C-alpha cells in the first residue's frame, strides 16, 4: 500500500516536470518505446520526420547509405517539443550513430537538458554510444537499448530514475 502511494506521488511529480520525448522510428519500435515512456512519465511524444521513405529492405539500405555518407535531410517536428525543460531524444542505431533525421536534429539544437536513447536489435551498443557521446558533449545522459538483450525495460526505468 505504501509503495503504491509512493509510485503515485512519483508519477504526479514527473507529470509536473516539463518533458518532451522526440523520436525517429523507421520500423515503429522506437515509436512504441517513446509512447510507452511518455505515458509513464506524463510527457508528450513527438515524432521527428524527414519526408523520406525508409520502408522495407530498400529503405534500410537507403538509410545505411545516408548514414555512411553523413547526408543531410530536412527535419520536421512539432516545435512545441523544444519548450520543455527536459528533452528525451530516441533513435534507432543506423551504422555507428542515430538515424540521419535525429543526427540532423541534434546538430541544430542547443537545448541544455537532453537525455539520449539509442536502440538497436543485436549489435553491441556501447562503442557506437561512446563514439556518439564524444561528438555531443551537450547531452546530459546517454542510454543504450539492445533488443536482443531484452534490456529496454531496465534502460527506460533508468531514464525515469535519472529524471527524478
């Protein structure tokens, strides 16, 4: 009973904190995680888009090419996301970093309280995360999800704990 009361207080406090979750999702897996986290912490999830078709195997190949060539894309999202005190940015791993849309978004932003979540299927995530972290020292915290390790719940719980 006391634990339930504590969880309610924690959830209410997190809802009062202004947080936006920005995500890019090619296969909708990152979208599901972003929306789940948003519901748990009372945040709003906003999709980052780039008006490219990344569907299917051809979209995957095109995405890998764009990532390897460090291509620029025109990014769009709801600008209300930038008004939050805290931003959580979520992206799938594309080669050794985030999707091109998220990379372009972060290149243009200077928000002072950003938490970044990079997710992939099975590759070790520590090395790409460390490489990416060295390029974006303005990001407060970095997190890595590897679906094969089934660590998404643990990582998202750590994100919530770090926001408290």
